[in-house]
């Protein structure tokens, strides 16, 4: 990439971001907007610095919930898609259930898990919620990758007298790897959002959403400080997962 | 059948007896892809199947490979039922799309049938090396398929098809996607490889010069329903090489095949079932 290319790619959005914050700051000053309604970026920044340790702590709580749910969702999503592709009967049993579960709003499931199964002292319902959302994305995408294999490859495997397990392991699974990385890129930000929303609906008094909720009555600069934590967390998940996808894609198609 | 006739059966690489193939029978989309086809390929022969689209040449190849089961008739390969021959991996296959597994290196692609057959790892590596030498790509084993040209990909596919020493090679327009120069070069290579490995070949093509150049016999097929209309023996004398393409006998055979194809088309029209 040329120097001017770098300036264009990184410089323009950066300039726009700085300008956006500047205009925000000016509007808050010019119209004398109360911090209770909309705090100025400078106020948010100082609140963020002031409470950095607490914001970090809540970010790590939410991040841990999102990560555990994310990994569990991937494991179950991959296992289930392997099973449904290998055993045709399982698919007709499982897919409608997966779709039905996915259709239940988070808002409904989290209180049910909180109240009925785990009480309000556990992070488990939040992690389960993240797992459900991630599971669905992984299940749908990986199933597709396992099925969309080239007809020539299947004919070849038949000519080698390969068993269904060999076809699954040597053709379908490698074909689905790219689909798994795509599913991870889609599911990673979803995992953070779900962990955040799940915290919002009760449970243990920890996590970013709890911080946001508890600060809503006071000055909003604290609320926005937690929002910074949430965006950094979401961005991290997205960058890592899309980085992994690109790494895999680069290995696969560099020519 | 008596005991004494058994050895005669074994020498036949392929024996198709009264085979018919009907797709979607009993529905409006019913297609008679093949109707009562008989074909014998002797061991060591190079036989091409040629004909217009829809004449069932690829279907016939898939019956021999037991990728499809005939709706009527019988298919035997190396004296066994086609299904048993497939389980014993008595044949290798190559397609128009090279069908290389894009997540495996060239060497790993050649190795796959050996892996599935349960060969020992050391033997596999040795055999892959031999095959890379045979198709004249000794340095390309570690390349991924997309790093190879179309012709190189087809060579790897042929190496893979022949890796486990099958006595029979089934090819479905393997050079159809290559440019003319590469194609002619690959044809000569294929003849050398088959001579070196004593492989019987059944080769589907829609190119008349290709069929004539490669084959001991050209089987002419016709569509609607798919059937064999003519079989032309190709005697060109001596070893075939690039000079063969300049010979009068070569042109004579091309004309003969072309007329056989045209003749089968005419009868098709006369019967009002031309399918194009």
C-alpha cells in the first residue's frame, strides 16, 4: 500500500471521528446542555479515566461471559451440524428445535433462567444465553458448509469406496472450515451484545450493563464511560474473529 | 456358465450387457438416457465414447464406475459386478473439472485414494513420488491446487486416478477445459502413461480428433434415447506421436467418425426424436 493509500484508509475516518467529537463538544457548550442529558466528550473521557479500574473490571466480567458462551456455542454448533449431516434422521428432529429456540427473545429466556434454574447469584444464565445465540449462527453456517460440497468430490469419494465417515472427515469437514470462520466473525459481536443485554435483565450485580443501569440516575458521563468499555469489548471480539477469518482465507486463496 | 468360460470373462476389462438407464421414470421429466447398450472393452484397449450432448456417454461411463445403477441390464468390470469392482477400487477416475481437493497439496491429493485404501505411510510417500515423476511434475508436490495451471491440475488428477495401480482408467472429458496446445500435449502424455502402466482406458469426449488420436476403438453414440450407433476401429500403425496428426490415415479416420456421427444424427431426425 502506498503512503497516500494509508493516509486515505486510516486518515479520513480518523479525521471524521475527531471532527464528530469536536462538533459534539461544541454543541454541548453552545447550547449549554446539562450533563444529565448529554455529557460532552471531554466529560466522558475524564469520567472514564477516573473510573478506569471499575470500567475495566465490569468489561472483564462481560467479556468473560461473552467468551465462554461464544466458545461453548461454537463447540455445540459444530457437533450438532456434524451429527445432522451424518445422520439424516437427526436433522429433521433438531433443526426445527434450533429454529424455535432461536426465535425466543433473549428478554424472555434470561429472567426464566435466572428465576427458575440458577437463582440470581450466577453468571451461568448469561453464558447460556450467549451460547444459544452463537450456537444458532454456527449451526446454520457450518451445516451449509458440510452440505455444499462439489458433486465431483462426492463422485470421486464414491469411486474410492469411501465410507460415510470418511466422506464427512475428508471432504465435508475441510469444506466447512471456511464457513466456520465466517460464522465466528458474524457471531463474535453478537456474543458481546447478547452478554450485555442478558446482564440488563437482572441477575448478579456485575458486568457492563449493570454499570450502565446503575449509573442512569446520576450524571450520564459515567454511563458513557461504560459505553466506551462496551465498544472496546465488541470491537476486540470483532477484530480478533475477522482477523482469524482473514488469516484462514489468505492461507486458502493467496493466488 | 461353465468353468472353462471363466478365463475369457476375466480378460475383459469392461462388459456392458443390455444396459438401460431411465431417469425420473413415471414422471413427466422422464429421460431415457441409455437404451439397451452393449459394450465390450478388452484389457489394454483405449476406447473413446463420442456423441452429441444427451447421447448418454457420461451416463455410460458412470454405469461402468458404478456411480449409477442401470435400470435394466448388467455391467461387469474385470469379470466382477460393477459394484464389487468399485469396492475393490479396480478403476481410477478423472473428470473435466480436475476435482482436486483445494485444501490439500498436490501430493496429498494423489495420496488420498491410498490413504482410503489403508496403505502404510511410507509406501504412500514413495508411490506419490513415483506418480509425480510419471506425470512430469516432480517439484510440484507441495503446491496447492490453485498454484498450478489447468494442465498441471489435470496431470495431478491423472496421477491420483492411477496412484493405487488400478487396471482401468475412466475419464470424463478430462481435457475439455484446456486450451488446444495444452490439450494436444496432454493427449500424447496420456498415451505414454497408459503404455507405461498397461492401463485400459474408457474415455468420454466430444472432440473427434482427440478420440481418433487416442483410441484403438471409437464408439459413436446418438441421443434420444442414448444408444451406440457405430464402432470404428482405429489402426494408425506404429507408435502414435505428434507426427501421427499429419498422416492421411489420421484424417481418413476423422472423416469416418464424422460421417458416423452425422449418419446417427440423420437417422435421429428421420425418426423424429432428435434431441437438440
